[in-house]
C-alpha cells in the first residue's frame, strides 16, 4: 500500500499542492504506523506461541512417560497444532483453524487427565492455557 501512495504522489507530480500533498504525507505516515502496529502484534503472538510450546514441553515432562495412549495422543495433537500456529504466524497465514485445534487438544487433554492431577501438572496445564489464551487475544487484534 505504501508503494501505491508513493506512485500516486509521483503521478500527481508538481500538481500535488497544499492539502493534497499534506493528505498524502499523512496517509503515508498512518500506513507506516499501522504496519508497525501489526508487526508488534505478530511479534507478541509469536512470543506467546513459543511460550505455549515451552509450556507443552514442561507439561509432557511433568506427566512423564507413563501416560495412557489417549494422553499421549492428546499431547501429540497439541504439539502439532502449536507448531502449525507458529508456522502460520511466520508465513502470514490465518491461524484460526490451528488455534481452534490447539484449544480442542488442550480441552481433550484436560478431560483425559481427569480432575485428580498433581499440583505440578495442574500448574503446567494452567500455564499452557494462559499462553494459548494470549495467542488467541493477539490474533483477535488482527481480525477486521
């Protein structure tokens, strides 16, 4: 879009006087600020998804290797969804479907673990849920 504004300014050339020139300059500045804001939101979402991935690894370590197949499958689905979100953010692709998959995997994992988990596992789950929520909030800022 910035290129389009620059091209319009060049097309108007010496005829772009006064208000038109000021308006084009203001528009260019607004677009730069907007682009900078989007970049900061994506950067924050990227940091948050990395935190979610770290939280998922900590949760897997807290659970240990002696978990049932359902929990193992849930962890695999969760890690896959988190990796897809990270990839989507890096490539500028909509993360909605992968974010939905991550939340569903978290819910299924929580259900499969049941209510009687250790305090350490519950703390890891809470950290994971918080990080994923942070990503969702960041992504919601990118939606029209």
